[in-house]
C-alpha cells in the first residue's frame, strides 16, 4: 500500500503544472517566440503564421484540439482575435483558457495601446478596435515590458519555473535594450520620412521610428482599397508624395503597386508583420533588423533637399 501511495504522489507531482512542460497555445508567432525565450520547456502550438491576416483565420479542428489540451493561451487581445478565438474557446471547452481565467493571457494588458476609439462605433465603422491598435508587437521598445508581464502571468501557471523565468526576463531585457538603442540610431532621420500604408499594421513601428504616416489605402479599417478611394488618395498625395508605400506581405499588393506606379520615386515595401511559427529570440532580432533596414534604405534614398523641405513642413 505504501508503494501504491508513493506512486500516486509521484504521478501527481509529474502532472502538476509547475513540474511538467506547459502546453501553450500561442495565437500569433511573436508570442510563441517570447514563450520560447522565457520558458523553453513549454510545448507550443501556434495558431497563425506570417502569411496570414491575424484578424481572420479558420477555426480548424487541429487548433480546437490544441486549445483543448492547453494550460495557457497567449494572445494579443484588444479584439485582434475576436473573429475566431471565441469560436475556438467554445468548441475546445477548456475551462483553463476561457475569458477571465489565469490561463487566458492577453498581451495587451501589459502595455498601453495607441489610438483608442470610442465604444459607440457603428457596424459601418470598419474593423476598429475600441481598446486601441492591437499591433503593438511592432514597437521593439515595448518588448521588455511585454516579457515581464508574460513571465509574471506564466509564473502563476508554472510556479516551479518562476525563478528561471524571472532571470530569463531580466537577461532578455538587458540584451533587448542594447539592440533597441542600435535600431534607434539607425533610424535617427526617420522623422523626415513620409509613408503611405494599408491598414494600421505598422503604426507602432513608425511611431517608434518617428516616420510620418500620411495616407491609408483602406477607406475604412479592414475594408479593402476601392478604386474611388485610391484615386482620391492619389489626388491628395500629388503635391507631397510619400517616400514609400508600406504594406504587409499577407495583404493584396495590387492597390499599392497601382499607387506607386502613379508617382515617380516612390518605393513599394512589402514585409512580414511578424516572425515565422518556429521563431525564437534570434529570429525576432533578424525580423526587426529587416524592418529597420528597409526603413533605413528609404531614408538613404531621400535626397537631402527633400528631407530638408519635409522637416521644415513638419515644423
């Protein structure tokens, strides 16, 4: 009987969240990467990839199964996954990852969002998030606070890893601060650059860099560009064209290509809005290096006289 009792105790310890690998469902690849940095022992399923619009994905059976067995779901929040996550939560029927539970970790809780909108929005307002723009992962300066918040949230679920996660979060913060200073130095002249975009996906990145967004190809957030809106946008930009039209790789490039083709000297920049599914810290660094490098190329291609006029107009 003693042996049986001991076996039951050992089995319980193995099954305890603090003593076994945590099952994590990551809504987006960037959060999978951050989990790997803080808790490399975790088993992670990623719901989306860089080639997808994270607002809209299919609630596949494999994702339902992954969420059903998850100890934690790490998602952006702020309404980004509102079109698909509630359906997954309902079908998975996993109490751990329902709204308001410790296992449902929304990263938006750990940072302050830009562009909050009034709650009294109509169905004709487009894909607007009342809490604010949910694409905050594109601001590299926010990653230390995001890492601290996630480490604390995961500690509640895996207390046996709390010390190691806290140490990894501190080490990550120190490394990341140095990298961020380097990116800021490369983008010192970005405040003189004008960009047109399609959706607000890269808004946090441009705010970090100081570049000015002067036009949006979407008539309303989440509404694809229309010929009429593109023509009106072109007319508004004739006097002061942007230096680049910047879109995510998952977006339809045809509207951006048309607009670029109507204006001389304007670059089309298409870049992923996140890392790949198997990303880790090194992949995050390479991704931000790519974003910074692309904007640095835009800065370098702008004639000095144009930069001076742009700076004067801004003042």
